[in-house]
């Protein structure tokens, strides 16, 4: 069970790193073919959480808590 947890943790770190790389590449290069619309989707998600008010803040806190 510990091996599975470790594997999932490593996989999550890799995915988060790719997302961060996609956001940075989207800002630097614009809408590049290898990046897709990651930056636009990220901005839309942030706007959606901002529009949701308190429930958006609660969801964001839960997601941050799960990531840590």
C-alpha cells in the first residue's frame, strides 16, 4: 500500500510540474501548439473560483489542503 501511495505522489508531482510548465510556456510563447490552452483554462478556473465567492474560497482551501 505504501508503494502505491508513493507512486501516486510521484505521479501527482510530475503532473503538477507539467501544468506549471504549460502555464509558463503559455505566458512566454502565447498559444503554442504543444501547450494548448493551459493558460486560458487556468485563468478561467481562477475566475470561476473568484466568482463563486465564499464557496470558491472553501474549494480552493480544500484543494490546497489535499495537495499539501
